[in-house]
C-alpha cells in the first residue's frame, strides 16, 4: 500500500468508507489528538481536474481538517491495488463467493459462472457454502469435498444457527477489504447481518438488496470487522461475466492452474483440450465446462474477427 510523506498536525491519511452525494466519508488510520475518527470531506479541485475519481476503498491523504465540524479536504489519492466495478470499490483484497447448499439447490454451472467471474478479478477467492442447516452432515461433507476438487477450501455456515460464522470471521480478519457476491437468494444479506450485527437495525432485506431508510443515494459502505479488516455492505456482481480471449479461460479454474504448477504445459499458447502431450488432464469434473466455455469463446472471437 502506498504511503504519504507529508504529515503535520493538519494532515492525515485514511480510507474512504462511503460516498454521500458530493462528499466522501473518510475514516482516519490514526486520528491526531482532538480530531474525530471520521470526517466528511470534499475533494481538492485539482483532483477533479486530473479526472481522478475518488471511490470507496481508496486510501487518501487529507488536509484542512476542521475538528469541530468534522470536515476536511481530500488532497490526494494513493494508487490502487485493485479496482472492482460491481460494486465500485477500490483496493478489495478478497472476493467471497456465497453459494447455498440448498434453497436454491446447488447448481454447479451457476456456481462456476460466479466463481469464474470472481477469478477474473485476479483477487483471492473464498467460497462460502451458506444455509448448511438445510443439508445432512454427510451430504454437506460431500459438497465440501467437491468444492475442494474444484480447488477451493469452502467455509460452510448457517446464518440461521450461526454455525460456521466464526470460521468466516476468522478468514476475514486476515483480509483488509472483502466483498461478497453470489446468486440472489443464497443468503448474502443474512451473512452480512451476522458479520455486522449493528447493521441489522438499519437494514431490511428487500428482494436481496440492502435498503436504507435515510440514505437512499448511498451505494457502498465499508464496515469494520475488528481493527484491521473491512467488508463492503453491498453484494457484488450477480451477473456473471466471461473473458473475451479463450486463452484467459484456463487461469480462472484453480484445479487447472494447480495442474500447471510447477510444470507448465510444454506447448506454447496451448488451450489444454486433451492434445497428446498437453500438461493438463481431461479427467476433472469441470473439464467439460471448461471445454464448452472454450468452444464458445473461440467461436465468438472468430466472429469478432469477421471470419
Ligand atoms: P441474498 O439474496 O443472497 O441476500 O439472500 P438473503 O439473505 O436475502 O436470504 C434469502 C432467503 O434465505 C431468506 O428467506 C433468508 O431467511 C433465507 N436464509 C438466509 N440464510 C439462511 C440460512 O443460513 N439457513 C436457512 N435455512 N435460510 C437462510
Ligand atoms: Zn496444454
């Protein structure tokens, strides 16, 4: 993470935790004496002139602090480690993909579309199997085992009983900034309410979206989980999205990546479709999904080239 050099009594650094109309809500990393931990900030005009949009998750330096009004001005934005568009959040480090074990029943194709979209961010991906109270233990273990073969170590939890929630909290404690995503109805809002109980007072799930009475124009807000972690209160992409380039599909499957580590396929630009001598086998569960996705992308890229 980038650091800012200038520090005096009237400057500080922090993270943008929410946008409200033209204001940025900034939480200070180490509030100087007598300065509130959260400030409502405007942007220096030269920032707008440079076209540097400031977003939730951005690390910023602030100046012109007014401790009485809890106001300040954002003077600069640190370069981003990552950028997600749905929801618009900078510096996310972990994408949590929530999939229900039942209601709606586990759908491997839909699950994979979300996982591939999550993998496309290039960030770490954590699978959460929600509603574990709806499945007998042996079937739950089979499903966990299946996800492990897909290259994931799932956390199974129930927002109903609370079982497994601690494991997710622990995982998130080692994460600077996480977002949740997954199909609608899998229990994302319920998980967020479990993680951020103080939210539930202001949150009512309406068709899976968090609605606020007062701040209807707010889109994303970051909430603290302990001292070092934050989670976005708004679920991310629920429309899956695939790469344009067929060669980029393979890296989105962790179980394929694992086959190429530490010995990459010896064919350059190989699409790993069972060619003799290819370093990737065809005997893994999601191979057919990979192969059909590949065909689709190859066909599309041919069309795109007008042939
Ligand atoms: P979202 O659309 O992903 O945000 O899902 P919600 O959190 O709105 O939950 C969808 C439905 O699943 C609601 O009726 C919840 O009560 C139910 N639900 C959520 N979590 C659990 C759980 O752990 N167990 C059970 N049995 N139902 C759950
Ligand atoms: Zn190959």
